[in-house]
C-alpha cells in the first residue's frame, strides 16, 4: 500500500508543480485575464490535486520511522507556501506568487536530498567486521549491520514491512538483486552505496538470505 501511495504522491507533486508553474508564468508575464480563465477551468482539478498532495504526503509522514531535520524544513516550506500562494494569486501579486512557487520547488528538492542523505549507524565493536580476521562470521557481521541500519523499516526478523519494505522472509530476489537494491535503493529505501563497503553489502546480503524460511 505504501509503495502505491508513494507513486501517487510523486505523480500528484509533478501535476501540482506544473499547475503552479503555468499560473506563475501567466502572472509574471502580465496575462491576468488568461490566468483568471485558466484558474477557473482548473479550479476543480486543482482542488483534487491539492487534496491528494496533502493527503498522500501526510500519510507517508506518519509511516516514517524517524523524522529528520530536512524533512521538518520541507514541511515548513510546504505549509508556508500555501497561504502565500493564496494571497499572491488572489491579489495578483507577482512577488508572492513567485515566492510560493519557489518554496514548493525547494520543498521538493529537500525531500529528494533527505531521501539520499544516508548515514551508516555504527555497530558494536565486539562484532568482527574485517573478513580477514580469525573467527569472522559474515552472517553475524551482516546481522549487526542490519539491526543498526535496516531493522527500523524491515524489523529485526525482516518481516516488519514498514514504509513499504518487503517481507524478507518470503522474498524471492537473488543475491545480485538484493545487493543492487542495497546499493542503489528502491522506492522509499535510500541508496547505501556511498556509505557501505563491498564487504558490508556482502555481509548484509548473506544475513538477509539467512532470514528466509
């Protein structure tokens, strides 16, 4: 369900941005009558798009396990842009209209940055993380990495399915596919290729496969 809502939100955001881009351009170019006509024709679609924009966004926020600073800033920008846009277009104020559009674009940009801003959380120093060390266990290493970085969405046993995460106990993906998803991300899952080494990715893959029933 979350994945479907996520894709719906992305589509609605694009439509929302296009709608306000057209309105802003018409206002900035002084085509007020055309703007009024356009606003009248798109009044109902705009109401639907705006509702879906907020509804899907709020739904996803309540599913997120941890709220980061960038996400908070994004929310502030979105909610600040709404009254500014209403006043700007109602009074045909070019400055306010342009500002509201920039705030929305900025909010969308922050959302993308927030998704890709991944930090690797440390594991216990008692867990051997060097594959060349005597007594190294790749599954134990992978479990430590998983519990520190992945369990918040996947759960300790891989079956939590938070924010659209797959049930890893019944997943049929290959080792290569799991490795690629870890490195490049998918849907709500961010990419980890910049923060995890090849050795760590391999350890995670081995642990993920150990969860399968």
